[in-house]
């Protein structure tokens, strides 16, 4: 199930149900070796993932597209409650100062029997275009997450 709420220009809310236990979906977000396997929009990879998984800890994720262009996301964990909540700031490293500002991501993992509903809230966008671009990127990334958490390993 995919639900998107874009009623507010500064916030994006995505709901996705995964056929996997909540702990497995939470771990896919919090273990670097797992993030490397699914993170990033369609057509990208995340070969470099560094996480200091504690409140106040930093993360850095390098996302590489098919042309070899690198985009780097950085942030700080603000809430970690395994396996039900995860929150962090999100910012793109960039050479363009107007594009350098923190947004906030909050993820709720809801147990649904053996499935998990993920409620993903990305807030603080300054422009509707930025929110819409992130909606496309996150949605295709979550398609990769769905395949990852349901794959036999």
C-alpha cells in the first residue's frame, strides 16, 4: 500500500506497508550494511554509509547515480526507539548554500500482525518543487526497501 499526503508544501507524508516484521524493517534503516543494499532512488546505489546510531549521532550517505554523479546526505539522529520510531535531520551536502538547510524526518514503524506499516514524514521543505522531488526519490527508494526486507537472506 502506498499513500502520499502532499497537502502541505513544506511536508511530505508517505505510508507504506511491508510484508516483513517491524524489527526487520527498522534494522534495514539502522544497519549500514543493510542500508547500502537498498537505499537511494531507482537507478542509484549507496556504496558509502556511515552511521553513529545514537541520539545526537551523525550519519553520512553517499548516493551514486548511473552517470557516476555523487550526492551526499548528512544528518543527526534525534530519536531512536527500536523498533517503533526513528527521527533525524536531513541535509544535502552541496556547493550551493541556498540548498544547504536541515529538514526533519520522522519514521514510525507500526506492527500489523507479521507486516509493518511505515509512516514516513519528511518536513521543513522551503519549496514545493523540493518536496515533490523528494517524494519521487523516497517512493522509489521504498520500492527497493520492500524488495530488500522480503528477500530471503
